[in-house]
């Protein structure tokens, strides 16, 4: 069942606070893909995704929205920084590399799915292999016991994990090393020829001493790879990259030209013109085959505080028809970020410190004070959005994290209240108070 736009927004709300407008826009873009798939083939080919530009300060959730969106529908997702393409010809990579990266991600996704499908069969094959190997040893120890009884005993012990630590010697096929031919990033298939030659070389076998548990994982992996069809996976990976791929282009504002036409501006405009055919729709050659970029969804993002979206070349602006503004985080947003998401920061720290038998509890007034300090820090210093909360948490729990060593018998309860926050963030609060009186 395909998710409706409202369901998509509800799922995003579990991890990202605020930014309703941006969530609504990406939810519509995702639903439009489903709508397009329901159309007749001739109509489907005419409809292309409406690419999106997210404009907003750092740390407000631009990347997270795109990443969670892709995860939600298991779509191939790649994040690239537009600035790395300004160095093409020196140490950077060509713009087409983003499509090749997307295809690699897509093929890996399909491969993981197929391996999960054949895993029960692969485990059964691995169990048989290990059971037969251990039967020889068991038979020497119990010559009068029938083979089927010994096999059943070994299998039961193997499944119960009783044999995991027993050392064994097995033969493993070494994967052929791909040959590095020429510098990376010169276009074409990036070492594809080297991989072909590497694949033609005979595979060597070598003996390794490992535990039964490790051997079971290796045999399961080998069996799974034999059960899956690589050509089918590659074809499905290509199709998914073309039809379902999402590419997130960050730092788009850094390649916007300010019109002075200096050396940097020429380079930036050149990158825009390189990106343009990829976004417009072209065919890119990869080692898995040719990929059409017409139906890939591009989401661009940038702060655009020094440059404007209108500073991008008109052709590129036209290929990103949807512009959405993300708002700076308020004190109330910081409070919600600490409390509400499924992966809330205070929950992450509490779970980590449980390892060392620290039972971390936060009071309501402590959370309010942390949100207040984070908001003021962003207002008075550089605005780094929700990332400021990580700075606050590290300062706050520095002593607890350093002294916790798990040596106590019972868990030690540490209650973080407002007084605790004030005492441990004393340096930051004093700096903020001082700045009130500095013009």
C-alpha cells in the first residue's frame, strides 16, 4: 500500500520537528511518483518529477527530511555537495559521478533484499556444510552412534549457539582484487575495465583458522551469493535508480554566482552548467549499463544568506520549480526536539550511559533550560540549528560520561534538573549574559 501525503508527513514528524511546509512539499513529490506509475505508459513518459529547492539555515532539517523520505519508501538515495564539483580537473570528480553513486546504492539495496529472501535457504546450506564437517570429528569420538543421531545432535548444538566458540580450519575463496587503471574520476566507468580483468583471474583458496560461528556467517554469505542472480539484481538496480532515485544536492548556494564574474564565479557557473543536463534529463554510462536521469527526483538545498536563488543561472532555476523556505528553530522547537522524536537526543545519551550502569533522568525544567541556552547560543553566535543541542549535551554530560565506568553493582541514578544544567553550563551562560552588555 502506497503512503498518502498525510501519512508521509506523519512518518516524518516522528523524527523531524516543525518544517510543515517542507514536509508537505516532499510528501506531494513522493505521492506524485505513485500517481505517475498508475498512468498509461505513453502518458507516464511525459511526466517528470518537479524538483525542489529547500532554502534555510543550517541544522534545521533539510538533509534529514530528504534522507528520511528515501528511507521511508526504500528509495535509492545519494547526498552530494555541489562545491566538490568546483574542483573538477584538479582533485574533484565529474558531475556524472552522482548518478554512478546512485546506481551503486540502488544495486546494493536490491542485493540486500534478494539476500534476505534466500537467507533461510542459505542458512540451511551452511548448516549442512558445517554439520558434515563436524560429523567426521564426532564419528571418531562416538564410532558406535548412528550418523543421523550424531547429525541431529550437531545441528541442535549449532542452532543453540553451543558450538560458536569452537575453533575450526576452513578453506575460503579470496575475492579477486580489482585493478586500478588510471586516475579516478576521469569519466567513463571508473575502473570498470580493471574490475573485468580482475574477475577473469583465477580465484585462490586459502586456509583460515576461525570459530564455528564465524564460519557459519561466511558459508551463509557464500551460499546466498550463489542463490541470487547478479544480472537480475543489476537490471532491477538500474530500473530503481532511474524511476525511484533521489539525489540531494547540498550547498547549492555556494555555486550561485554573485554577478561580479571573477575567477570563482566562472568556476561556479561552470558547475551549474555541468549539473544542468543531469537535472534536465540525459543518459549516463555506468558499469551496470546506461541510466536515464529524466525521472530521478533532485532536491537541492542551501542557506542562501549570501547569495539568492535568483543568482543561479535561469536554466537551472527552471529545473527546480518548487521553492520551499525552512524556518529557523525556536526555543519551543528545541524543547520538542529534546523530548518528542523517536530518536530524541536525551534518549540516545540515556541509552548509551545505561551501558555503564548510569540511569539518566531529565526533569522538565532542565529540558526547558537546555532549550533556552541552545536558542540563545544560536542567536548570539553562529546559527547552527539543532546541531547546537549536541554541543549542549556534550558540555552537560562531560563529567558523567568521563567518570562512568560500569564498576557499580546496581545502576546509579543521575537526575539532571535545572540547577544541574545551570551549574554545568555556567561558562556558556556567563558568556551569553556578558554579550548583552557588549555593543
